[in-house]
C-alpha cells in the first residue's frame, strides 16, 4: 500500500499565496523524485515543478519566479509554495511520487484563483 495525500488547496485572490503539501507513506523504499502536476478542465495534465533526491529542481516556464518546490529532510514530504497567483493557475494540483517500482498519485487538491 502506497498513499499520497495532498493538502493546502483552496480559493485565493489574484496576487495571493498558497502552500500545498504532499505526504507519501507506505511501501515506498527508494524515492527517486517528487513532483507537482496540475490539470485544468478540458486540458491535459502538465508538470508544474519537480525535485529529485539530490535536490535539483525543475519548473514550468509559466511558474518560474513565482513557485518554489521543496522537500523535508526525510524526503517523504514535498511542498509547493505558490506566490503571485494568477487566474490561469486555477487547476487541480496533483502530487506524484516516483520510486523503484513506479509512480504514485494523490487524489489532487483544488486551487482556484479568483476575485
């Protein structure tokens, strides 16, 4: 059993901030990377940010300078700090955890940016 649980989504005004959390638990023996994806209605799921076990990070061009991905010391928890939020950031945000056996997904958390 592998569990991936996201939290921290909600409704925020344009220009506001939100911090998402993702906790992985269960039979995960060697995490390769953790990442955040998002999917807006009618659109394909896209990578937002990723972090590897050695700490390297990647970001989508649309969020560079505004979002920051980080992990805990034990590397089973990942965060996404989102600043200067825009309406186009509205989507369901999903956490992905990759280990030696495959990829595991959370159920997602809704982020809505609206005035």
